[in-house]
C-alpha cells in the first residue's frame, strides 16, 4: 500500500516539497534569529539553499528523468526557481513590510503560492519530454 501511495509523481512531489519547505522554513528562522538578517534577506538564502536539494530529488525521484537534456532542464529549473523566489519575496514583502504580519506566517502563505507554481512548471515545463516543449512553443 505504501509503494502504491508513492507511485504517482504528485505524491512524490509532495514528500520532496514538504521536506524542502520544512528545511527552508527552519533555515529562514535560523538566518533571521541567529544572524539577525531581515526576513526578506533570510528568505533569499533559505530559498537558494533548498533549491539544490529540491532539484536533485525532483530530478532523480519525483519526475524520474535520465541524463538527457540535463543542461536544458537545469536552466529551466533555475529560471522557474527564480520566478518562484520572486513570488515568495513579493508575498513576504506584502505580509511583513506592508501588512505587518509575522515573517513566519508570511512565509507559510508564500510557500503555498510557490508550491503550486513549482509543481506545474516542473511537471509540464522542466522535467517534461523535449518533444512536449517543442509542441508547447511551436507555431501551429
């Protein structure tokens, strides 16, 4: 039953995502509380560190890709990660600086937006077959 539960890419994505999000959240708190960084600066460092873990697990376990197109996948992954970071920073800025919400609550809200963004961009644009990418961007 456990094996069956983890057969779908979305379930594996959730495991990787929860692990990455938990680590990112802890790193954010660590950077803000221990190094006295602003929440926005701590968010950048936490986000970038967890990207390495997330890319590795996404590539090898979630979307099960082989060695083909590694450079293209990595470029697309980093492009969409940067977009995710911008989404996260925007939500954090609105929450912390504009609405004066605690940075930890703002991070949880930001993570919700980024989780949705990440799943769809990774599943359909980053770890998809090259033919699907060509079809997506080709003129008909």
